[in-house]
C-alpha cells in the first residue's frame, strides 16, 4: 500500500511540495484543546493585515485552481475555507481531536491538510486526473462522480477520496470515532512551500506523537521520489 502523485501531476504542477504522515493508534478521546491555541493565535496574527486571500499560500492555490479551469472564489482549497470561517467566526467547530488538530495546523500555515482514515481506503492511493468513472461519497453519504480530468485522490478500487484536489474530502475516508490508522497529506504551491510544508509536517507529527503517544512516520515527496510506502501494524485497506 502506498501514496503518490501521478507523473502527470508532477509534470503539470512542478511547483508542488507535498508532505505526508502516517500514524496509528488514533482515538477519539484525546484532549487536544490546549495545543490548538498557539496555532489559532498564529492564524489570527496573520489575518490582522488582511484576509486569507492576501496570503501567498492561498494566492498560489487560487492560481492552481484557475489552471484547472475552476473559479477560485467558487471552489476554494481547504485551508482557504477554514481561514475564511475562522476570520468570520473567530473559531472552528470541534469535530474530532485529530481533525481539530489538523485544522488548527492548516490555519496556522495556510496550507491544506487532508486526514484520511486508512480503513476506508482500498489499496494504494494516487493524486491524479479522474477518468470520470470513479465514485465519490459526500460527507452525508451521497454518491457523486468526479468529472473526467478533475484532480482527485483515487484508490485502487476507483473510490475518490477528494474532489478538485484540495477542495473537498470524501465521507468514505473521513476521520471518525472508529478511526485508528491515518494518512495525512499537506500540499503547498507557493514560493516558500518547501520550508513551510516541512515545518507544518514537523509540527503536526510532534503534536500527534505527544497526544496519542504513538510513533509518526513522515516524508517529503518530490518528482524524483514521489512514492510513500504505507506500513501499518494493524493493516488497512
């Protein structure tokens, strides 16, 4: 079982920087609230000078969405949507300790973070262009089919685990109370993404390791080393 971006994605988006983490032993009863505040404070400080649309990380993803033929103000990357809600409401709703932590880190770095329950993933997972035959489940369980050519996270069984790249995750692999093993992916497109994604990955890995007392494996993916092998104690997929 592995995770990777397709050759076509690396060719079409050479500025992509991707960081990945795998953690096991995740539970829904962990206390993460004290760890969220520093990340929230960092996000709030960055938003004092303007809106999320002014941040270079968000501007880069908007350019990427435009290149994919999507209207950036209609389809937003996950970190922009989180920042927009955070700016308007002053906080994000609590969903699950791991999701709350990932969302806080995404806010702080303005970089989209996807957390996937590996129990919902069949075989290996690849970010690439959809054929249009894949099946995507909304968070409410409604089936959809991505458009041909759309960038998706797809597994070996043809399940789409994210639509429009970093826009929307699937209910099939959403983190929930039963989640134990997770794959987390962070992707940046901006000029300092290499440094920032590495910082995000390190911060998130440290927090997960401390909260759940579990080892966390991390890697930086590149066009020359695009593949991350997923090894689990309990197995998944």
